[in-house]
């Protein structure tokens, strides 16, 4: 008798569940006038449905018409309050990451900013400076490595007779109102890498221009730190063993020019990629932290690099009669599409980083159109979290000559001065 009661109870429950499913299916498929409506499920929908109501997830994945409102509000929300919370707080799909995966990401960050895609049109060198460069490069191709120093010196002498003259007025005056549209802003000023994502909550004109990035030049205390995560990056005619012909030499020139504008500059020449580029950012972090601890007055940090491109690519333009390497500002978002926000690469200064690079980019486009490539946005952090006024600058590439790189330091220094001083 007892077994019969248990059996009857189980059968009753199954009947009730069966009726419930039939009614729900009828509602979903429009038997009561609702109509079939196909709708893509959100991340929160799928996570909850996969655990508690997999049959509905199966229906969605097999193209059966499923209305999110039907499932979410009338079924899941009724029995699972957390469902509403997850739908109201959508996040990117996040993978569980063990220490091995974290280690791989930090390793890859060491060389991640290299090899950025090139925009569709490349600048060319023209005029007197182009002829000087062409002659010098032809000579280099015909000579052995030990003679390249003489060629580089000759190129420098030839270009010395063409002095850099800082632009006195804007060549372009933008109608900034049109950049209140997110898509227009993104298209005009940025390249967004495929591994990451950004929206108008971070990238909008008010946020980018609304932050005060100015500071008063002073020689009293250190204000600007220049360093190189990748100190071993060289150029087409760099002399092996001669640091002055690498990106470090470019840092020397930039530091000298910024001091000429009245800023107190520290140029740190630590080497963090001698054996390998892997972990270069992690390797550099302790030294940078020590410098900042000893010099808390530092407001601006510049990590100076050069890009890596195809051997056929030439990132060069003609400026004031000189062949000048193009450059690019680079921002990390500490976020990938696959993992969402990366907590162990947290950066509380992303908004300031984005504002600083945008304001500098805007100045460069206004005064030196075509010199700066579009700002590149990628997924990791790149040690940009130490200060709001942090810049990662990619000057030219391995195909540029040392002279082209050195020529670029002058307009870059001027652009930084305009940005930091607030001058128009």
C-alpha cells in the first residue's frame, strides 16, 4: 500500500510537469496568439538555461523560435531570482584561468604591441630630403656593415642643413561636434584590435577632452620618465653594439628636447628584453616602481618603442624637408573579448590614459597632419597603470633609418609640449 502511494505521488508530479511543459510550449510556439519570435539569447540567458532548463537552450541552438521575454520573465525569473540579476548585469564570457594560463598571457604581453596592422595608405618621402635618403640608402646597400657608420654620419650632415621648424599654427581645424558620434570618433582616430572591445562609455568626446592633462614645466623636481620595455629594438642602419642608434638613442634625443621645453626628465635605460622579449613588461615593473617611489613628482611616463612591420613597409613622411618616421600612440584596455576584464592586469588609469593619447593625437593631427598613425587599442595593460599620463609610443619600425627616427623626436616633443602646456 505504501509503495502504491509513493508511485501515485511520483506519477502525479510527472503529470503536472508534463502539463506545465505543454502549456509553456504552446505559449512559445504561438498557439495562443503570441506568434513565433526569434531572438538571440544573452550570455546570462545561456548560462542559467544551460544549468536549469537545458531543453530551452537546446531549442534556441536548433533554431526553434524562442522569445527571451517568454523564458526570462515568465519562467526563469519566476523561479530563479539570480537570473534577473545576471540579465541586468551582462558580462563578457569569461574562462576560468589557472596560473599557467595567466603566466602565458603575461608572457605574451611582452611582445604583444609589436606588429600592429598598417593603415591602407602609407606615406611616402618626397623632395630634397627624399633624394638625400635615397642616395644614402643606396650607398648602404653597396657597403659592408663596418662602413655603415660613415654613411650614417654623412646622412646626418646632409640633413643638418635642413633645420626643424616647429609648426606655429594649426593646419587642420576639426569640427569636433561630429566626433560625438561613437562610430565616427572610432573610425577617424583609432584602430581597434580584434581581440578586444570598447564602447562609448569609455570612448566619448566629453571623457577624452574633459580631463585636464596639463602640467606646468619645472626644473625643480622630476616630471617625466622615459624608458624602454624593449631596449633592444633597432633600425635599418643601427650599428651593432651602439646603443645610440637604437630606440634608446631616440629616448636620449626626446629627453633632450623635452628638457629644452623646460621639463625635468629622467631617461631610464634599463634592459628588460636582452635574452627574450617574453615577460619584458613584468621584468621592467620593479625598476619603474622604484623610480616612481623615489620620485613621486613624476606625472608623465613614456615607454618608447618602435614597431615591427613587413620589410616592404615604410613608415615615413616628409616634414620640413626631412624624411621623418611616422609614429603611433598605443593603449591597452586590460580586456579581451574572450576573457572580459582581466583583473590581474587591472588599470585604474585607463580613462586618463585614453584621454592623454587622444589629446596628443589631436594636437599632432592639427599641427602635423599625417605624421601620427591612428591610435592602436589592444587587450592587455603594458604597464600603463602607474600614471594617468602614461604613453606607449611606437616610433617608426625596423625598416626606418636612424635619421628618420631622430627627426621624428622633434615634432613628438613639440606635440607633447602643446598637450602638457595646454597651448593652442
